[in-house]
C-alpha cells in the first residue's frame, strides 16, 4: 500500500500597508500555481499586526487585485485576529526556556521577549537557489515579541505556517536573511522543516530595483490602464520563469500545468514594458472578435457613431492598440475624431508635398469621387482595387494623399481605402466633395 502523498500547502502573506504591487502579485501567482498543480491548498494570510500602517483600503485592494487576476484562495486569515494563538505559543517558549523576558536594549527601561539563540550553523536546500548556510551566532538573542500580547513578525510567521500546515514557503529573495531566524523558531516550536523557495526580485530596465519612477507598479494601476488580467498573469509568470521552449503566451490554466519551481531563474527578472504590451495584445486576440468588438462598443458608447461603423472600425482599432485603455486615450487626444465628425483642416494640407498643385489635386479628387460613385460593393477590398489602379497610373502620392487627408484631416491616419470603407459611401463622397470645394475656392 502506497504512503499517502503529503498535501502541499502554500501561502501568500501580504501586509496591508500599501497597494498590491507587481512583485507581490508574482509571489502570489507562483504560490497559487505550485499549489494548484499539486492539488494542494493556497492560503491568503493578511499580516496586519502593524496597526499604525495597516489600512482597510489596502486590504481591499489586495483582495480585489487577487480576484481580478483570478487567483482564488482556499482560506483567508488575518494576523490581527490570531493574538491568542501567538500568546499560547509564546508562553510555551518562555516556559521551556527557548525564549525569555529581557530588557529591550542595553540601558533600556522596557521589557521584551527574546529568543534564546542556540548559536548554531543552519542550512537548507532552497528549491531555487540550492544549498544556503548561515551561522546564526551573529543574530544573537533576537526579539520575537514586545510582550505576551504583541508578537513580532518572525514569531507570528512561523506560528502561522505551523498552525496552517504550510509545507512550502515561496517568497522573494529579500526574505533569505529572515529564514535562519524563522528556522530556529520553528525548531523551538517543534514545527516540521518547511521547504523554502526564494524567487528573484523584479528589476527595472537599468537593473535597479523596480520603483514608481519606472512607471506603474501596482496591480490596480494596470487595471485602470486597461490591461487584461490574463496578460498580467502571463507576463508575471515569465518574469523569472520560462517553459524551456519558445512558447510565451499562456492562460492561467495552462500555467498551472506548465509551471515548475525548479525552472525559476536565480537572477533578477527585468520588467520590460514593451514585452508586457506585446503579451497584452496577444491576450486581446485570445478574446475573439465578438468579445473584443463588444468591449470597443462599450468604450465608444458616448460617441455619436452607428453600430455599423463600430463593426467596421473594431478590427482597425484592435490592430492599433495593445490595451483597451488606449481607446479612451485616443478619443481624448482626438485621434479618432475623423470617424465621428467631418474633419477641419487648411486647404494647403490637401496638397501632396512633392507636387503641391491645387489644380492637380482637384483633378485627382474629382476622378476618385467619380470612380467611387459608380462602385456598388463598397467593401475595403473593392475600394482599394478601383482606386489603386488609378493611383498606380497617376502616381500614388498625388492621388492617395489628398484622398486620405480629405477623409481624415490628419497627417497620420489609416489608409484611404480603410477610411472610405469605415465611413461608408455617402460620407466618403461628402468629404471628398468638401475637399474639392475648398480647393476650387482657393484657386
């Protein structure tokens, strides 16, 4: 008969002293993936013992971010609600001599509880970094509680991991220096040896520690900017891990199957904004045309534009954006104005700069108008077919520049065939007519 496999339990333990940033979200993700792929348990533990800095708004932000990302936890605990549990273990440690009451510091007047350091060398086989060894003598007898009612970080963490049955502690490499203290406390409490895995920090492009000066670093900021939760998960997973082949786009379910702790790199992972945007664009494609179009309709709801035009416009917008948050930005900047209203511009802008001749421009616009007037099927392909033939004969710039500017009123816009298709035959001919009137009135 086979021995039952130990159930894997991981935990994500943020402090509600600030908004959930991307580094912490990646830690949550790695814990989630490891637990789920092993049919284990994923625990959320809010470490809110710092009463002055801990705030409800930050806890809510953490909970909302995890929900948005799809990282569903099995259990949730708050350290502020566990004082009696810490007190029980603290009393036991004092009674068995592994901790004692002492002066706060040399010459101090307050009392604290210190851990009695056995002054030994301690080591563990880190699942990412290999063997790590520390001489704990330099730690001396360190403080583990202010009093019986107020445990400090190291004690609370170990008690919680013991009580919650945590098997694997997966966290940032900045916690490596905390591990010796926590291992000593764990042994004093009779806790089983935990497996430790310390993941690399996320670095800015210049290899410095990622900070606000490098752009948005909190998860809620990327939510506001219109990134897809699946893309954030995908990008976070790739910051420190890869599957060992060329694949780069993964859903959360695929990551559960593919992720391996032993493939997490030791070196710092660089935050690449361009790569992030590319990953997000790929996840927009995964939504499918119908869902993407529905999203665009909602974002354009306040614009005076028909559903038919939106249907035509959607593929163009999807091709141009890397996140849906760019659409409101495009509207605000006026980048899409020419789809909603007739453009205003100076007549001289209709002229092709290499041949700025208003008579020539008028001639070409008249011909284009005539060709399009006779066109029955006003599809993008047909518009391009009939106009391209004329433009190839007369000169692409001379024909296409005034046509595009007449339709958009902008130096930069989609090609004139796309513009004509989206605007429709009636609106296209009206705008070409307006441009002709401008040219003739100025001649």
